[in-house]
């Protein structure tokens, strides 16, 4: 594989850093010159990462092309480039459909959508790919877990999960702020919260039920303090509001692809 990136932002940096931290990191990488500081930094850190003179040079030298440009400028940038039939185009642009990408990169016909997350830099988390592709499953499998689907509706629904990250951290920050207001030292509050929730994140690994409510019930002892907060938040409609927000993001994703 000769891997090239069109667009060199935070996501490209995460993929490259994750790849180059793996034992099997011999894939040469060619970066577009956009975001010069990020591209130059990556090239200075890894001997087989180079910066191309322009976007077309990336296409001319590479066989696997990852598209990581902002969706607002994707059509303008991609329509100016000359793709080859033999290119494997991997779109990291979440809001453009595979059909849209196919129209922009003709005559290339092997098109994969992938949705890696920033934590891929530490080879953690999961990457969604659509449709299933053994080469991309192998590639992203070096960087974390791979969830592949051949159903575009399933891919779009799963991608909504990525909209919940900021809310998760706001939840943690609310607990953190509450502790600070009661005089708990910053470092101690942060360390305790991070350690507890890191451990909780592993609970589903050994669970037999694919859902999560059984875990909530396991921790919500009747009459206990976990049961109190869960019951009060449910009564206030917190989780109904979350479900509606998920639906709103889903509608936005579908509208961006129509």
C-alpha cells in the first residue's frame, strides 16, 4: 500500500500517529500540503512520511487515497483532481454519502467510507467502515476495533454515536464541578472521576446481554443512591431528551446526503 491523504488536519494526524506507533508501520505515507504545520510536524517525526507538492501529486504517487478535507470544501477540491480507475478511495468525510464521493472521484470505483475517531492516535476506540472491505478492515484493525457494515442505513445510525462525546465529558465535568464546590482538591476530584469511569467502561466486556440497562439495574440497588439519581433523572426526562437529540443528529446526517 502507498497511502496518501488529501487534507491534513487533526484526523489525518491521528491516523498517521496510530499507524506509526504500530509494530507493522512500514506503510509509506504522502500528505497533501494543506495544514502545513501539521504536515511538516508529521514528516519530521516519521522517516517514511512525506509532504507532497500539491494534492494531485498525492494521487499520482499513491494507490490508496484517504479523503480528509472539510465537507464544506470537499466538492471544490475533489472535482479539480484527476483520479485513476485503480485508486482505492477511502472517504473520512462523515457528511458526504458514498454515492456523492463516487461521483467526485470517477473513474475510481473502489470507494470505502470510514469513520475513525481521534483516539485512534493511541490505537483505541473503533472505526466504522462501509461497505465491508478486507484491506481497510486489516488497516484500521491495527489501530483499534473495526465495525464493518454493508448497510448504509446502519452506517448512518451508528455514526450518530460519535455526536455524544462532548455530552459525556460535560456529564463528567458536572460531577467534577460538584466535588470542587464541596472543597475537594482539583487533582483529587479529577483523578477519582477518571479512574472510576475508566473502570466502568470495561463492564460491558464481560456482560452476556448486548444492551446496557441490565448494568444500570445491577448498580441501581433498590433504595440505594444510584437508584435515586437514575430515578430522578428519568423522571425529569433526561434520557428522553437525549434520544430526541440523537434523532435530530440522524436527521441532519441524512439531510446532508440528500
